[in-house]
């Protein structure tokens, strides 16, 4: 039975697009193998928690369709799925390692550790704890009984640590280069290393698919698995997303939070499709495919090591492709959901065919179509000297009886000819009069939707 998980820490606004890309692989791998996808919240670093972050993260993952089989929201056989509710489990396991002499109590004060680090750095040694407490455990235990504060450190053996990564191959690290990692803090909380290993084991996770930033931690995890006598899950560390200029994705350049893309009107299905191409490609070179298809053909062994480029411009292009494929009715509903129900549904429906080709995201709708709901109050071109011209336009428009795009267009072209004004000039002035803007959806069709009285009113304003 394949069981995968994501183990996010709620330390940001909601969920980072990079985490969604990793979540997607975990989800696909579980579903492809009829397994389970789990969400576990790693909230043991209480100093970094962002209030409301967990709720928004879980809601966003739900909104984009990455439903978990087990999570703090839906529960499951290995609940609780929030680490801050599992402190007793970690303590018990840390104590078990102390019993086995695979870990030890340490009561060294920060001042001593600081001094030690400085001395080691001065002689160019890797800063490492000197194991004073390991060699004096009985004495330390006595002090702890009397109330001394302590941490528990993992004893890292002096040997080669070897493990296999499904994406990166065999990895070897010298244990002697690693510090005896703290696994239980003095406040009773586990560090990431203990929490992640205990939970992945107890929750029967078979594949740990996570970002490459956790690769340096994995040797410590291997030591922990060995210390407990547990068998290892399979590991796969995926490369981090990069900006098009190859720099690390950071919020200074582009939005990194998933909600920010959804708030612009990127469709969840387009976002998932785009993110599925991060580090993986469709065997037939296809760019647009459904989540269902992805789940069927995804294989961890096909994930590339090279850093994938996350390009918001390409994402918008792809989203535009998704919007164009929608039926008018369904795009209308999405647009209404996005702009709010105060806009008249009938008008929105009529305008959709005029702008569907031009929209890349739902947020593009209103800037293109605002003039259907509100007469312009400003005009992008100065029309003040054109009163006579607009008087003539009013005269002709008043006589158009069947208010249809073709009839409007014909009448206007005829007038342009009569006045000897170039079509481009004529329709630009009329467009700005009606819409306020130099660029708009097709004008005659727009005027038909706006209705005769409204168009006349807008043009008369300029006479
Ligand atoms: N809590 C880690 C994070 O915030 C999880 C790393 C892992 O998947 O092991 O991403």
C-alpha cells in the first residue's frame, strides 16, 4: 500500500506554489497506486507560526482539489495529524532512544555551546557539540532529577551514512561531519528531525517526496530510523522552483502564495496542470492535460533533477487556454463567482463571447467590460473639440431602428464616408465615447448589448 504525505509548517500566508508542486507529486503517486495521500501539519516550531496560516493552507489545498485521505480536517486512523497534539508520542520515543544509548540528555548552557563553537571555528573545525553530557550521563541525570532543564541529543555514529534517493541516486555522508542533533527541546517539543521520522514511521508513510531543501536533514533521519530499528521509507527530493532568471523563487519578484494566483482568477485546474510540468514532462510532450491523465502517467522515476522554472507569464497563458475551452455558460458562472453577484447575469452572459478570446485570467474580465455596467467618467482621448462630430453621430444613431451590431456598423460606416473621416479615426472616437477606453471589445457588438438609449446618452454627453 503506497502512502504519501506532505508535512507543511504553517509559517506563511497559506501554501507556497512550490509546496503545491510537491504536494501534487505526492497526490499523484498515491492515487496512481490506489494508495493514500496524507496531510500532516508540522507546527512544532511555535516561534515561526503565522496565525490563521494552517486554516488558510488547508482551505487552499482543498480549493485546488488536492483532497487528503487523512488530515487534521478529515481525521484518519493515525490521528492526530497536527504535531503540536502529539508531544507525548515524541517524548516517549526520545526517551526510548536515551534508554538504548542512541540519544542522551544534555544540559549544556548556550554560553558554553557558544564558546565551544567559537574555539572550533578559530581552528577551522566543523562546529560540533563535544559530547560532554554524553560522557557524563549519570551525573547529568542526577541534575535533571533535581530540576535542571535539558534537551535530548541524537548520538550520530562515526560511520558512513548511505541512502538512496529515487531522483538523485545513492547519497553518502560521513557521520563524523554531522553534529549530535537536538531531537527534543527543553520545552518538550520535538525538533523537525524527531517529529518527521516518528510520524512518517507511525503513519506508515512509504514514500517521502519532499523539497530538496530537506536533503541535508535526511542523513540525520537515517540515523534515527536505524536507532529505532525501523525500516526506511523511500526518499525522493525534488528540485526547488526557480524564477525564469534561475534565481530562487521569492515573493519580492512574483507572488509565491497559491491564494494570490487564485485571487487573480487562475483556475485551480490550470494551476495544477502548470505545476505538474515542474520537473516532469508528459511523455508525448503535451502541455495541456487533466489531473486524471497526469495521475495515470506520472512516475517518480521520470522526475528531473534540473531546477524547474516557474514562469507566471506561462501560467497565465495556460490559464487563458483553459478559459477559452469553457462553454459560455460555465465561463459566465466563473466570472460571476469572481466579480460578485451584484453584476447582472444577463449582461455578463452576453459579453462573454466578446472577451473570451482575450481573457487570460478571470481578473481580466472587469477591466475589459466595466463600461457595460457603468458609463465612463473619464475618457482616454480628449474629445472636447468634437461636439459637431458627436452631434452627427447622435443624429444617425437615433435613426437606427433595428438595434443590431450589423445595422449600427453599417450606419456608422456610411457616416464616416459622408464626413470623409478615416474609419480608424471615426471608430476610435466613437469607441472612447462609448467605453472610455482606446481598446475595448468589438464596438458594434458592445453597442448592441448596451442598448440604444444608453449609447445615445453616452454620445450626447460629448455634444
Ligand atoms: N515541515 C517541513 C516543511 O515545512 C516538512 C519537510 C518534510 O516534508 O519532511 O516543509
